[in-house]
């Protein structure tokens, strides 16, 4: 099944039956939320299938909840949806500070089990002093899901007609037609939750969670898209913000005012810049990088351009297409621990076009990969498909993006803009365009309620913004803009590759610990190194 989502989560719980309501705007929602009393979160034993996704040593510690929140925050007494949460209690309950909420990004990232993996991101003092709480945001995972299809077969029929990087007229025509069929399916099947998928709605959910655990103020760590959630919360509820850490930042103003330009800049200043830096570093490392022989940049471009017209078959039997080539590179740029294996794979693809060049077997490439870390708990439901297989993915990625990010409702612009983006970003321009730029112009929520600023409300303590120089997904410039746009923020930078950094830079982790525990904000403008270099 060909899926174009950036984050797919297996959903298990059935959705709650809802009746259709339309929101009445941010001011009404805030007034309504202030008037309602939040319900305490009722924690209980986690389901067996949830526990199976976390380390055995954590299973006896955690508890779970399915917490009701309003479908529409402007109508708090109206229909409810549920949000799934998991709590890992503070190890030192006598000196517990409060709860620390975590969002892994996406949008559409399932964050429920992140509390059980806190040791991957936080130093021991944070684990001792805070209850860590992960949750699947509305529409995601085990929360009330947003689903555009009833069966997997229906989804396969639509997604199977899409090209991840449509180039030819036929590919473009078929992909555009299938995208309209996709958004039509969302209009038919997703129900009233479709109208209430904004980041603002999630921020209001988050404030109810804060009240539900009895905290006076919110302590929060957001990664990637989670930085938009944190920034939104800070500006709707500035006085309720205790300590917010935003790692791998979006540009909130640009994202919520000009969706196409935001995505264009992601391609050019994020993925292309990170690829350039990877190829330059590979060249400089020499024998440490399997792709260093000759000119890595020229080799990469030659293969990419060849794949536009013809795939490459590796000795292992793997057939490399343009979408597979670009997709593998985009994915591996997120994680520097994969750079050695990526370099060996790129060299092996190049060697097919240049017999006699060094190559690496599939086994040699696999040996260079880091151990599998499945802390997102994703599962593949495609095995054992039968007729009328229930559709158990969710469609929250577009549910959030097409609500938050404005696009002209003119899908016919795609071929022109995709070609323009490709000229300035030869590897990732068209790849980036073949997502929101295709889907959001026909998304069936033409005038959504959403938060689009202001972004400059002052919080009691500075927000800590963390950015990597060579982050592919959220370019470093976005972290600088986030800092400038927020009313009270400090920027901490890391001379590092990869998307987000907490847990991988001791200097940053120490500052973040001091901030979360003692509310000591770091000095602005500090630059740190990662714990390990990619080669």
C-alpha cells in the first residue's frame, strides 16, 4: 500500500459517535474553556497491547487513561472525544515537581508511549522529579481517530494511483485525480472531528490535561511539529506556562500564514541544505565515508537524474526508483547514526551505473545501521489482509496541516509550482510539493478555526528553543525565527546533523535539566556539539 503520510500510527480504539458542530472562533473557545471545570484524569492499568510496545522494565510503572475532551472547545458541554494518555510517575515522589507533557511531532505523531522512553531524551534528575506524560493527540492513534476510509481496500485503491514524486504528465494527472478522491473520501467518512483538528484545539486539550493532573502551570517538551503546539499554548495561555522546551522548530508565523512558502523553504533551506552538508562532510571524511571516492555531489546528482527516467536494480534484488532514492535520503538525514549505512547504499547504487566502482553488499550495509529503536510503537497492519479489512490508520497528518496551513484552493497550481520548486531544490523540491501542496487545496474544511497568532505573548519564564544547524525537516533558520517571534525565548544551538537533539548533546541536556527542574533559563546564543559525529 503506497502511503504518503509523514507519520502513520496504528489505531486500535474505535471512534466515539459524534454529532456535527461548527466552532465559533478562538475568543469564544477561550471564554468557554475558562468557564468550565476540568475533569481529573482517571488513571488505570494500561491495555496489554499498549504495554507490549514499551520496555519490560517500564511496564509495572506506567498507567493509562482515556480522557474525555470537548469535540469543540467553544461548546464544552457538547459532544466529547477521548484522548489516550500514559503516565510514568516521578521516581522521587517526595520531591516531585509536577507533570511533564511530551509531544513527538508529526503532526499525527502518536506520543502515548513516549513517557516510557523518557530516558532517551532526559537526564536522571528530570525522571526523578516529574511524572512524564505522553499522549496521542486528538485524531491520532488510540485517541478518537480521524479516518477517511472505511476499509483498507478503499484506501489502497486511492493511494495506489498516487506517485510520491509525480514527474510525467500521466503521473501528475493520476496523482492529482487520486488526491481529489482522497479528500472527497475524507469529506464522506471523517465526520465532525474533521472540523476540529487545529493545533489550537490540541493546545486547549493540553490545558485541560494540565488541570486534570492538578498542575497550576504547564511543563512541556515538544519536538518538531510539537514546537508549534508549545508556541500556540504559550500564546493562548501565557500565564499558565511554567517551562516549555521546543526542539526542532517550525516558523509559526510563516506556517500559519503561507503554507506553500513554508513548504518551499523546508525543501530549500532544510532538506537541500542538510544534503549538501552531508555530501560535504562525506567528502572531507575520506575513507570513513563509503561514498567519498570521487566527487560525492556529482555522483549523487548523476544517479538522481538517471532515476528520473529509469530505475536501478541492485545485486541484492532491490529496485531503486527516484521516489525510493529521495525518500531513503530524506529519511536517513533525520538520524546521523544512519549516515554510514546511507553512504554505503548510495555507493552501491552508483556502482550499478559504473561497474568496477566499490560496492557494498546488503549485509555490509545492514551492519552499519544502528540497532532498531521502535519507541514510536508503529505496527504494520497489512499482513493477512482479507476482504473488507477495516482501515485502522488515521489521517491526522493532513487533518492538522490542512487546517493550520493556508493554501490557495486552486489545485491546478501544483504542476507549475512543483516545477519551480524543483528548479531551485533539485532533489527535494518536487518531493516536498507532492504532499500538502497537492492535498490541502481540496481539503474539505475551507474556512477552519485555527490559531494564527499573535505569537509574542510573554510567559513568566523564557521558552527554551533548541535548533540544529543541519536539521533537514525544520531548518535552523526556523528556530531563529521562533525565538524572535515569541515574546520571551532563549535560543540554544547545536552544530549537528539530524532532526531534533535532546538526548544526543550532553551540554544541551544539562541546560534543559536545570531549566525544567530549577527554572534556570540558559543564556541566549550558546552553541553546543552533539555527543557523537556521524562518521
